[in-house]
């Protein structure tokens, strides 16, 4: 299964968030139903063990798995929680 992968510490998603991430052009829809293309980091996750491996590689050993309904994402998102954000 494909996931968009981001890092809390990289607000604009400029740096590769993990070693297996690859850039992919995806279509998003904003809150005004306007469609636009975005260059996102994508990762393939086959098993829950893959999620755990990704978690182990992160600085704080934490990831957040979510659906970002703000931009109607194509894929669910895994955020590597490597910095304070609240």
C-alpha cells in the first residue's frame, strides 16, 4: 500500500523523509474544489512490520498515520514525528 510520508521537522517537505521514499506527482483538491498537482514523497508499506521498521528509524521513535482531509489526499499519510509541533 502506498502512503505519503512527511516529517514534522520539514514543514515544506523539501528533504527526503526516509531512505525508501520516492517523489511522485499526485493530484490534490483544495477546500474550494480546485484540483492541483503536488510533488509528494511516497513510500510503499506492505506489512505492519514495515511500519514498525520506519518507526524505529525515526528520531523520537514515533509516527502518526492519518488521512489528511484538508487536501483530499490520494494516499493516507505517515508523518515521521521527529520534532515538537503542538
